[in-house]
């Protein structure tokens, strides 16, 4: 198990380095770092001097090494657009995105999984068929369109909920939170639904098909033959066996949530990292793009590691790999 | 050629007699989806013939026609603009027809690009194995963890960094096709690679190699026909995704420019005036987009089940 | 036999199991009747598709949809159980009727320790505290011969071999001391060397607990060794039923004879093993008259049109016109031809 985790850690670092290489290539070769730092009227000599001082004439591997070590300390240089330090720009906006993604994930988990279980247990019931059809609609409705429709109905027509921004936030250390004010919580509702609905339908369909699969297995039939109650069978035995694939997909989807936050944040003018990234794409603000790329990669890697660890919690077959598996021989 | 001898009627019979046709006929939802798709396709591709106006020819626009509501909901409507007009006086119905055409063109083109890249890399990866395979598949793994929209945004951002803004608008459609194509190739590559690995060690391939047939020929003759089904399924499902991705990029303002608007661009333009309550500028293109993607997705779902009896 | 004088534990009367399909309804179990006395082992033997497993599933009320009981009745200790509501029947399963399935590898939930699965079953049916239930689970594991049960109780299914897992499955079936165990091919998935151990274990446990067994298998050897009586099934019907010795030594139905001829016995020199030509008809293609007639070597004109019911044949009962007064060649009545 420890060997497995070590191997995964090494893989994660390799992925991070690969993404780092892409980010570095963008940073170094697509844009010109010098332009961001000096005015139009700086002479060629001064530029060359600065270039030398920043080590931009060093060999590419050395520059890459420097880029990685700077990135590890959160130093990504200055934004081309605002000339602010990129690290700080991103840091300021991280809480908004994470809180939004967190709420959306909760929404997905606590609505999507029960809906999937229900439609998986009673696939023939009319309400299951209805949910199944509606879920296809959910997959077909682009998130930005959903966001617009929600704004149209709940903000423009009914005036129940705000259509943009975070509302009032509370500062705790460097973290700003929505969770402590009514207006902050209200502001979270529409964006969370917008961000989550697509994933919710995915999770619901996944849980449903996994449930259908598990309900056909021998151990469920044997559970019935032992006279176990429906509750024990459905939730104790069946649901737990659907968890491994569900965790995998949830893990991947959590990453997707953060990336899709780009769209949701744009629709709702939510001051998060995604909106910053989109602005940087429009202005070709390479340092911000590179930093965002690395941030996302880091998140994915961390989530994948957590998912791997969760497997061990859920599935005893993985826990005892190596050691006890040998006992199983005749 | 002898193979083309059978009369067209018997070919037709072959189609109508097959399991796929049977499963198609027996699913009313699928038939409805197919009809809806056909309708939208016709409406889009015949737009120059059918559309009542040419909304992106500035000469035909008049600001006095601006912001007319749809005829069926308001007495202020005008039958020349059945779905109303936007703030520039453009006919919403015509905009939708032209926009859908662009959305579909981009969707199809990017699926074809993804397919070509994916199939080629899959063949190469599976056939040569070793380091080539390892590199391609690791790249695929890493890319798969990044959502397509992010990859497409990134590619678009890089292109913007390299070329000037003005040039960008001219080649926007190619950039976006390339960006979406590049972000969807992984699934094809994996499918094709898997099939190559299975076929590669079969005796007839070994035999073909012994008698000196070129590997490329073997691949094209024997592997590609095997993957037609799965690739078709992936392509159909990807078409829906590609249309959504294009719409999303255009909505975000990094896709097609407002001089050449797709459905996504139209929704973005409508969204800018949404707060004032002129909902029709947004809602009609949005509904068209949702209907199109839903119909394509339904077809994709059905095709997957029909070609894969095991899944039923 | 002594046991057959007691009132029956299980009575199956005219049981019919149907499968509605796109091409019409299939009758997979057709008019099957038999009894099982307390403590008796009834072997049910037949080729795959003969309806033996379906009969077992129908008795425990776990026919997989769209299969359904279309007629007849099943009585346990004189009480009808085939028409009980799901929740009532659930309380019968595990408590009164235990079940053992074919594949011990897939019968156990891989995510829970065997102790947990045992305790859960015990507490479902018996009013025991957690520690009492665990104690009982431990006793059961010892009883089915799991070495080092104290340590093994917290292990997971994948940590056991196939034979050990089947022992755990047997322990699970015995949790609430049921009166009847329906064992569906309990040894088929196991190594030959393990099969004998499991059969011996099952036999010993049932004798000690006075539990009746309905042993469904296609392995005549297992039946000969274990069962008190045998029911031979063919194409959804019982072809012959009787005491095991009579069926094995003096089969009354041509199908049973063929079946017995295909088993090599130890200590006897065989010039050749006989074999029945052809294959059992599919449910969609059952011929009129006796379902066995296309493969039968002694068929007469009556067998082609009239379906034989079970009739006395020595100590057994067989569904074959050979044992009717008229014989296989008796003239066929007009109405029957029309029907």
C-alpha cells in the first residue's frame, strides 16, 4: 500500500512537471516577459540588460528549473494586463472559486446520488423514467445557458436572488467567505446550481447504471435469500458497491467543476480565478494563464491522490494487496 | 465491380431488415430526435434560401426595427420579424438560422479534426508500441484530466498571443475548430489503439506482414473497419459536446466574433441586454441550441445502445 | 423409508413458472409437484435449462423478473408461501428456508468482512445482541470447519479460498437454523477435490440440525452420494422421482436410464459409456406429446401426441407411457389428438 502511494506520488510529480513544462513554454516563448515589465520607451540596451539580469539568456533547462522553483513559491511574475504580481492576483480570488465549487459539489452529491439510487432501484417507475429524461436535458443544456435562464427567471422576473457578484463577504485572515452573511449565501444559490447541474446529471446517470449493475450480482441475490431487509440490501450492500466508480468520477468531476467555474463565474460576474483566467485569455496575459494552468494541475493531482486513498477506505481488496491476498490460495 | 451488383432495392431491404433499423423504429424518442435533427439541419443549411432577412448585412438593417418583441406574445410584434429583433434591428429568426449553420459547421469540422488526429495517433500508438506509445498515451492521460473547454481556451489564448487581434477575428473559425478538435482526440485514440493491440497479434496480420504487405495497408484494411462502430458512437456524442463547447467559447467571447455570430455568440449578445427584460434575444437562440444538442445526444445514446447489444 | 411417513415439510403442487418474452410466453417449469419430508435430502437433477434452478428460485420466492409463478402452490409446514407479500416472504427466507448458490466467489459481498455479513443475517432473524450474534457467528464458522475462526471472522471474502468461501456461505445459510436449505449447484464452481468435502459437510450439518435439503445439481454422482430421493427433470417437467437407490439402479424413465448410463462407476468395468443422442429441446421447440420423444429409443405412437404424467413405476414414479397399462403403443383417443 505504501509502495502504491509512493508510486502515485511520483506519477503526480511527473504530471506536475509536464504541465509545468507547458506553462514554462507558454511563459517564456509565447509572450515576452520583458514587455510586461518595461514601458514602450525603454531602449534596446536597457531591455538587453534586463534580459541578462533576469537570466533569460541562460540555457532553457536552467530557466525551466528557475521557473519551477519560483512557481513552487507562488511567484509567477507580473501580469501583462495589470502589472500586478500574478501570485497575489490568483490568491485573492481562490476563496471565491473554491467556495463556489464546494457548494456545487455538495449540491451534486446530496441531490445527484439519491436521485441515482432511486432511479436505479425503481428503473421502471414513471418518476424514474421522468428523471432519466430530464437528466438527458440536463446534459444537453450548456451551463452558461442554464445560468442565463436562472438569472432571467429568479433575478430579472422574480427578483428573489441576485444575478451577479458574491454579495457581502466576511474576511477571515486572507480568506474571504460567503458563508457568514445572508446575502453571501443567497448569492451562492444560482451559481452553485448552474455549476453543478451538468455534473449532477452525470453522477445521477452513473449511480443509476452502477446500481442496476450491482442489483444483478449474486451477492445481492444471496442477501435477499438470507432474508435481509430491503434497506440493508439497497443501502448497506448495493450502494457501497457503487462507491468505487462513483468516487472516481466525482474526483474527476471536482476538477471539472473548478474548470467549468470559468463559465459560471463569467455569467454571474463572480470574482473568482476562472473569471481572471478568461480575462487573461482574452488579453493573452500569458503569466496568468501559466499560473492558472499550474494551479489547476495541482488541484487535479491532489484530488486524484485523495481519490486513491479513498479507494483503500472503501475496498478491502485493495487494502490487503500483497500481504493477505496470498492467504487466499487453497 | 461485382460487389456493387445488388440492385438498390435489395440494399434498401438490407437496411430496413437490420437490427439497427428495428431498434430505431421501435424507439419513438429516437425517431423524434432524428426528425428534429433533420429539421434543424435543413433549417440551418438552407438558411440563405429560407431566412426572411440577411441579418449580418448592415445595409439591410434599420435601427427603427430594433427590439421588436415576438409576434405571438405582444401586440407590438411585427410579422416580418416573427421572433422579434435585437437592439440593432436584426431579425432573431434569421440570426438563429445563420447562427445554427455556423454552430453546425464548427461542430462537424472539429469532430472531423478530432477524429483524424485521434485515429492517426491511435494507429501509430498501437502499431509501434514502445516509447511512441508511452508518450502518446501519457499525453492523453494528462490531457484527459483537463476538461476540453479549458484546453480549448488555452489554445485560443496562445494563438491570440502569437497573432494580432485583427488577424484573429479573420481566422477565428479555424482557431476554434482546431482548439476543439485538439481537445477531443483522446477518446478516438484510445479506442483505435485498443483495437490495434487486439488485431496486431492475430495470425492474419502476421501472415500479411510475412508476405510483405505494408503495415499501413494492413491497418487501413483490417483495423479501421473494426472501429467504425465505436468511432461513430464517439463522434455522435462528441458532436453534441463540440457544439456545446463552441457555444460556450463564443459565449465567453473567445469564439466566433459578433460579425459572424454562432448560436453561442447570439446568446452572449442577448445576455448583454437581458437585464432590461428583452428575453427573446437570448431565449430563442438558447432554446435552439438546447434542442439541437438534446436531439444529437438522444441519437448518440440510441446509437451506442444499438451498436452495443451487450449494454442493453 | 422412515422419513417419508412424516407429514411433509415442503409441498410443491403443480408449480408452473413462466417467462413472458417478445416471442410469446415460455413455460419454463411445467406442472411440477413433489414433497420434501423434514430432514430429507431431495436431489433435483437435470441438464441446464431443465428448470431445476428455477424451481428452487420459485420456492424461495426469488424468481428474477420477468419470470413469475403462473400456477400451482408451494407450502412450507402446511402454510402457503408462494403468494406471500414480499415483506412476509423475506422473513421466511433465511429464517425457515436457507439458500446456497452456485458460486461462492460471487455470493459474498466483497466489501464487508464475513463476520459482519454473518452477524447481520443472524440479527435479522434472531433477537440477539451484537455480542451474542458475534458469538453465534463464531460458533457457526467453527461448525462449518473454518480453521482459526477467531481470527478469520474479521477477514474479507477475497482472503478465503473457494472451498472456504462456500463453507462461509453454508454458515450464512444456517444462521437462523432453517428447516430447509435450497442448495443450487453448491459444488459446481469448486475444484473436484473440494467438492467432496463440501458435500460431506452439508450432509453432516443437515443430519445434525435435522434440516431438509433440496439439492439442485446436474451431477448425478453428488446426488447418488447425498440424496435420499431424486427428482429427474427434463424440459421443465419431472421425468422421474423416487428413492435414490431405485432411480440409480433401476431407472424407470428412458431419459434417466440414459443419464445413469453416462456415469462411470468405480469397480465396474465398462465397455463403453452410453450417451443420449441429441439435446434437450429449447423451451420454444418442445414437441407435442412426451418432450423426450425425439431422443427416446423406445417411443411409441402414443408418445408423439399424448403427454405422460407421473405414474407409479416400482418404488418410483415416472412420466413415461411404458408404465401405463396401455404401453407406448396404445391407441390414442380422438380428443387428445385434437388437443
